[in-house]
C-alpha cells in the first residue's frame, strides 16, 4: 500500500518517529540519536521525487527500532574496541580473565574452560615462537572439528602468525593449491588427515615444508605416523613447552592485521583464500551476539565445520569474544542434531539450509520438541520447509542471515519473516549503503544507464546485491583475497558516482516494499550444493583430465525439495569411447563429495557457441529429463560409480522424494 502524504502529514509522521528515536536513545543509554539517522529520516519523509510508504513504515517500525538498538550497541562496542586497538587475542584475554572457570567448548565428554583455552593457546604460541615463526608468517591448518581447533589458530595469532584454515575435504591439486596460495611456511595436520597431506608433500609450493602432526592423546607416545613418519609430534611437544610471557608480541598486532584465511569457491575455479583481519572477525563474531540479542548463559550447538566462516568465525566468535559456550560435533548427524542439543542443554543452534532439510527427513520421535533451543540462526533455510521445520521441532525464532566470507554486505532476518534473508529499512541506506542493481538475470552482467552508472532496482525487481566499500569502517570494508587479481574482480567501480566502489556479491536478490530481501539465484559459473559453493571450472578441469581432454561443461540443476543445485556434467564423446568406470574412480579420487556431479550426460554432438564454448545455458535448461533428452544420462550411485539413469530413478528425483 503506497500513499502520498501532505507536508503536514509528513511533519506529523516525522514527529512520531523522532519521539521513537529519542526513546531509542534512552534505551541505549545515549543522550542523542546519531544525527545521520535523523537526517536520513527527514530526507526520506520529505523527499518529493518518490512516494512515501507510510503503511510500510508503520508496519515495520517495531522491527526497525529493535534492529536499530542492536545495531547501535554493536557499533558502540566496535567503536570502543577500535579506539583501544583491540584484536581478537586482546579481547579473548579479557574474556578469559573475567570467567576462567566457565566452560567454553564442549565435545563428546571433553570440556575446555576459558582458562584451558588460554593455557593451550599460550603453549601453541610458545612452541611456534621457539621454532622461529614470526608476525606475517602463514601456517596451514588441516584438522577435523575438535575442541583444540580454535585454540591452535588463536595461539598462532598471539605471534601475529596467520592461519590458513584448510577445507578437510580437499585432495590433490586443489589441496596443494590451497596450501601454496597462502604462502604457507608450515602445515599442522591431524592424524586422521595425514594421508591427504602425504599425497601432495612433494609438489611445488609444499615440498620441504615442516609438518606438525596433531593426534589423539593416547597416540602421542612417540609412535611414527604411517603417512608422515618424519612429522613432528605436536601434541607430545606441547606437554614440554615452558610457560613464556608473549604479551609483547600480541600487543604488536593491530586490528587491521590478518588473522586467518578462510577459503571460498568462486567463478575462477580453484578455492580463493579470503583475508579475515582481526577487525573483520570481531565484527562478524560480535555481530551475531548483539544483533540476535544472545544471552551470556546461552549454549550454542555448532555442528558446522570450523574451517568455514559460519562455524569457525560466526560460531567461534560468540565464544572467544563474548564468553558464550559452544557444543561441537565432529561431523554433522541429522539423527543426533536435537538429541545432542538435549544432551548439552543447548539454547541456541546453528544451521545451514541442508542441515534443516536433513533433520526434517528423520523419523518423528517424542523427543523432537523436548529440547531447550529457543533460537536457530544460519543461512539457506528453504521457504518450502521453513514452517514445517519450526512447527515440528518447536523453534520459537529462526534468524536467517545472508552474507559471504569475504564480503561487506550482510543481512539478517530478526523477526521470523518466512523466506527472508534479512531486511534494510529504506531510510537506513545513509549509514548502511547496500542495495540491488539491475542485471541480466541469465549472465549476472550489470546493466548501466547511458551515463555509465548502475540502476537501482525497484521493489519486486531482482538484481545483484552490492554494498558500498568504506575501507575505514569494519562493517563496510573489503579486504579481499590473498590473490589481489581475484579481489579486484569483486569490486564494482563508478556505481552511482564517479570514483565510488561497491562489493559485488554475485548473487541475485529481490526486495519488497517493507525492505525484506529474498535470495533468488547465484550468478556466474558457481552453484551451491550440500552447503558448499562448487566452482564449475574446477570440476570441468578435473573431468577433462580424466576423460582425455574431451570437451566438458559442468552446471547446477534444480531438484525438487532440495536445497541448492546438484552438479551435472555434459561430456562430449562422439566416438563412444568414454570409460565410465575410470571416470567414476577419477572423480572419487580428485573431488570432495559435494563437488561430484550427480548426473553425467554424454553428448554425441557438440553444441558450441560462436566462441567455441559448449552451450551451457541450453544444457542447464534441458536438465536431466530423460523424456526430453536423447543423450544417455548416468546417475551417481552411493559407491561412487555411475550407472544409466533409469525411469524409476527419474520419477523419484523429479518428485522430490530422493535423498542426496
């Protein structure tokens, strides 16, 4: 409902909002609301060049005031910490000193208090300091989830050493690249993953690097690892590390210094090392605490991998920076999700969309609603299952958020609006400049006006989500990747004025009249499957090598009732010589499970564009419909092999009843 207001009506409305703003000021203990907020309200209400959305403003005022309180508290905290030049280590030291006996991390029967986390991180720092590691060095960490994981990178951070958090699913060339691109000076690897590291030890960029093996305590008696017999036994070595005061070293680290690298897939193929500075980690870690109004006695259930930003930065940030407790799980289990929450008395839980779908597919049981979880937060919960999930498991609040590891544009849904990934009030653009710009939906190419500037989308019009870059502000800065060329590709210049810079999310969203944003699609040659971004060019490169450099196109296809897009590869085989057994074995050995194509289409003809590329868009539209496609299609089996896609399998998949 859109209504034009008279000047008197606008003035009255402004007076009401000003009164609300004054109440907001008192609520946060400040004498005056920031002048920019009131200025933005005046400009918005009195602007004559667009309709005033009175109904929308009245309806969303409680939502917006609540968000404003949380947002201002967050910014005041960040401002105070920035003035004190606080880093992750400095904040953690204060947190640990204030609650040394409180449990920080729980996993199985193991519990680490904040004092335990401090002690282990101090030992890590002392040990690597004795080995000559200094500020600016990078150490690769490849370890499955365990309570010691954050302690290790926190200890390295006390030296100013950057930790590259390696995805534990990576193998061979992708693994080698991830370690080498960060210019790693050493590798810390858990015993379970020693074989994967051993496969790449003699390759360029890794050869000669010192290896530190971290095993279970019972296996730390000096026995040699079968894959890495020459590796230093880190766990055993830590027992003999003397206590050394290294506070002078971490005091030399600044908020803008690098803390960790977190890897993200993009359109260029290989994983990119996103730079996470101390200030970015602090912003993301404390952001959830303040915006979600978490409580100091909350216990968060975190079954996500700790090498990702969701589990390792957002989840761990609430613990290390805000003093909450996290219950971890080595590997996500749908059947154990809520039983774990009951076991550990969790009050909050993290998710990604696939987690909710998998949990929902488990057989109903009497204990489904007998937990203490009042809130779940994460990203990717499908609108189609949102209401059903909340109803079955008795969840009072879902906080869906949107953002990327490296990006500066984040959204959060705080009021249970089904399907929304977040909201931004129209008058908030002044101090939180994110927006949608028009694009070609199929290609994601930005559309510009005759003057060369981008065009803002109207409500209901899909567009690419972008956020203005301000290098002086932790909320809107963009540091990018270790690869500067990759960083530059994410920057849009001269967007609305000459010289401005915006971060290009590469995602197509749509916003409504109330300021809610909804995810629509992902642009470029990448898609999301099992909670992971899959770079099509990386998969294409692997398959092309396996099949003898035959032409290959990889793309994502929709499966009813399933989050993300499943991988499908179209391979040109005009001579009928494709060896599917060899292909399956090669894919199993080279790609992590989430990147393996679910479907293989074998092309007898070569549908090329004029630039000699396979017509990927046409192939994607065809999908896996065996009733329409004459080419043979093969389907990935649980054992990793490919067999002819049958009519029965097609019926199951297309009906949305398949399990993947």
